[in-house]
């Protein structure tokens, strides 16, 4: 039994699906990665995943909150630039973003 509001703490643990959904729209003109079909065609790229996991939000202690201000279009543009440097295929970007979401 919860006796007071202080007994419960809610917070965001990561970006959720917003990165994957944005990537699916930008790269494949899909509103999301339905049933993980795009990610399943790709491979997680360790170097890109490492870059994504080196994230200030993930290092913060709860309670914390995030949204499009941190993981919106600007974030995706940085992600595309890093993926381009690493010569990562579009399906691999989605696969890596999916793994990032799971790890976050």
C-alpha cells in the first residue's frame, strides 16, 4: 500500500520510440517501424550504438524527463551525421536506434 505521493517516483528512462519513429519517417516514409520489420533487416552497429549511449540524459539520476527537445529532429540530424561518418546503412541506423531504446 502506498501511503503518500513520496512513495512513488515516475520518470523517463530514455527516449522511448520517438527516435525510431522519427527515423522511420525520415528514412523510409513510414510513421513507425511496424513490427520491427526495418530493424530486423539491419544490424546493430557497435560504434554508432556507443555514440548514442554516450548520452547526458542517460547519465542523469531520476527523477528525470525528456522529449523531442532532446531526441527530436536536431538529435536525428546529429545521428545521421555520425552514421554517415561510419558508412552505416539506413536499416542499420534503425536497428541500432532500436537497440539504443532497449538499452536506455
